C-alpha cells in the first residue's frame, strides 16, 4: 500500500478561480479528514468524512466543500479563491476504531496569485 | 474554546542532553492528547497518545490536567530526533478532528 495519496502535488491558481484537490485513503480506511496548513502554522481541520457522510467541519467559509465517494476517496473543492487560501492541504485517513491515529498524505501545495 | 499552544518555535539541544517540548491545551471535558512528528522529507505521523502511556523512541508524555499540559520528554536526545513536533488535541471521542499546535522544531546538534 502506497499510503495516502494526494493529487496534484502542486497547483497554481489565480484569485477567483476554483480548485479541486483529490485524496485516496489507505486501503480499508473509511474516514478521510482534510487540513489546511499555512506556512509556519500547524494543520487546521477543515472537514471529516466517514462512509460518505460529513462528520465534522472546521471554521472555514462555505467556499470550502468536500465529498467522499463510494471507494472512500475524497475531493476538496474551494471556490472563489483568495490569496489567503495559499497553503499546504493535507488529507488524512483513519480506521473507524482508531480515528485519532491519522495517516497523512504528502499534501497538495496550492499557490493563489 | 479548544486550543493547543506550543510556546517554542525552535528548541535546540546537544546530543545526549534532555529534551522537553512544551504543550498546553484548553478544552472543556476530558481531552485526548497526542504528539505527531514530521521528520525531514517524510509525512506527518503519530508519535504517541496519552491514553496508551507508552514510550516511543524513548519519548514519553504525561497528561497533567491541573496544569493543562502534555509536555513531551526524552532523557537523552539523539540526532535522529531532529524533526518538527506537533501537539494535538482530539476534538471529540474517537473523531477524525485533530486540533494542532503551531509546532516546535527540535534541532539536535552533534
């Protein structure tokens, strides 16, 4: 198992555009969480999905949305991009019984110009 | 409000010296606390969990509810311990929501 995978690795967008980030969890993991990590800060929770349902949402505007597919992969969508959305977006998967033990992907580096 | 504070951005010690990475938290209820670590060019990974009360790679952490702290300690630092360390709080019982501190870079000098 390659672990959690994310695509793309890097992305450059301009203000006002829309972006979709993708994540594939570890095989057997049904929970996916998304985090935003701004340079110099710790990861900040955005969403958690379990069995295709949203189980938690952080303090992010409605421009941020996500979904989980039947194969447990997930997409994070951000509309109307702002300069402040520039960050590393991390995806993490976990099993149901050990939700606290999150396995992180390498992240997608988003730059908004 | 739920919050995790790591007061030191950088901690630099010599090999063989004791290490203590500080973490304080704010949480109403019974917290679950963790330390995550990110070595150079590697992914963020779980180091230890307070409930398990185990020692991983020589590191231990004790939850002090009175002082709302969860400091990470190691008696003798090794060069391979150099990494970014994040203290994290679980935002609910067995949920996938973790609240992270800002992180502390540990630099172990030879």
